[in-house]
C-alpha cells in the first residue's frame, strides 16, 4: 500500500503549466529539477487537441493509472493533466500514454510512447505516436515550431505556431525518415509490395497518406513469419 501511495504521489508532483511567470519544480525525494517553463504570447494552440480527453498513464515500472483527463502539449512534448480544474504536467517517469477519443469505447486508442532514440533531436525522452508496431513499426513525431510574422500596417512582430509532422519506420533496429509516397512504400516493402498494392486497391486506399501507410504496414506485418 505504501508503495502504491508513493507512486500515486510521484505521478502528480508537477508544475502548473499555465503559470504566467517562470517557475521551477523540484522533486523533494531526489532533488532533481522536474520541469521548467516560461510562457510567452504565441498565436494558436500548443496542444494536439484543445479539449481534455480520457487517457491511461503507464509508468516506467508498468503501473497504469486509468481515466486521467489529459492534453498533449506538442510544443513542449509533455502531457498536461486536469486536477480540480487546474492544469499540471506529468513527470518524466511516464513511459506511455493511451488516449481513448471515443470514450468509454476502448477499442480505438492513440498510443504515445517514449524510448525511441532516432537522432540528436528525437531522443528516448521524446514522446512519439505509435501508429502501428511489429516487425515494422510506424512512428509519428509531432512538432509545433514558432515563426515571427507582421500584420499589414503594423511594425510589431508577432509569433505563431506552425505544425510539423514527421514519420519514421523502425526496421531491424534502424530508424528511417519517411516521405509518405507510393515510391517510398515500394522501396520499403520491396518483394511484398505487389501483394500490398493489391490489398490497398481492394480497400480503396493509397500509399500516399497516413491511413494507407498504416494499413500497408499492418498487412505487411501479418505476412512476416
């Protein structure tokens, strides 16, 4: 019981992400800095979706907390939870988030997981969406970049969010940056491509978008012994 209580307490040792000034939050057990955040005025939303969504939080030790109201802050690559109408940030001991956009139906879920060391920018502390996994694993990395802009007749510079999404495939322990095109799919699947192309045509899907790639890789994984 004490162990479960400690894990529950640790999960919610976080910082109010919407504070208007610079704040620091320290883990009272280890003394480590848990979160550092400074707000500024940026047009648009930092979140994947602005509404709170039902989710399960899976810790690195394997413990799962169900029915947590979360948002994904893409700009900071962190998950924000709602507790008593106040927003806080989950700590770095979280391994996976499972969203259920059609709650209470749990048959469809969006999985975000960390632990993928792809390059110097996307290391094992970053959360990526797992679109499908198996012999081939398809990953999606969300970014919110900022850009400056001006309005006509106004010399003041403003900032706004720009959405960016990149896709990677994990195969035989190696990551490859993807361009979602039929040619890239053919190069990836090679000898399997004939079967998979016919499968996509039967499903009225193409290899040019995310839905087609997810279906193709799912089917490819089913063919691999």
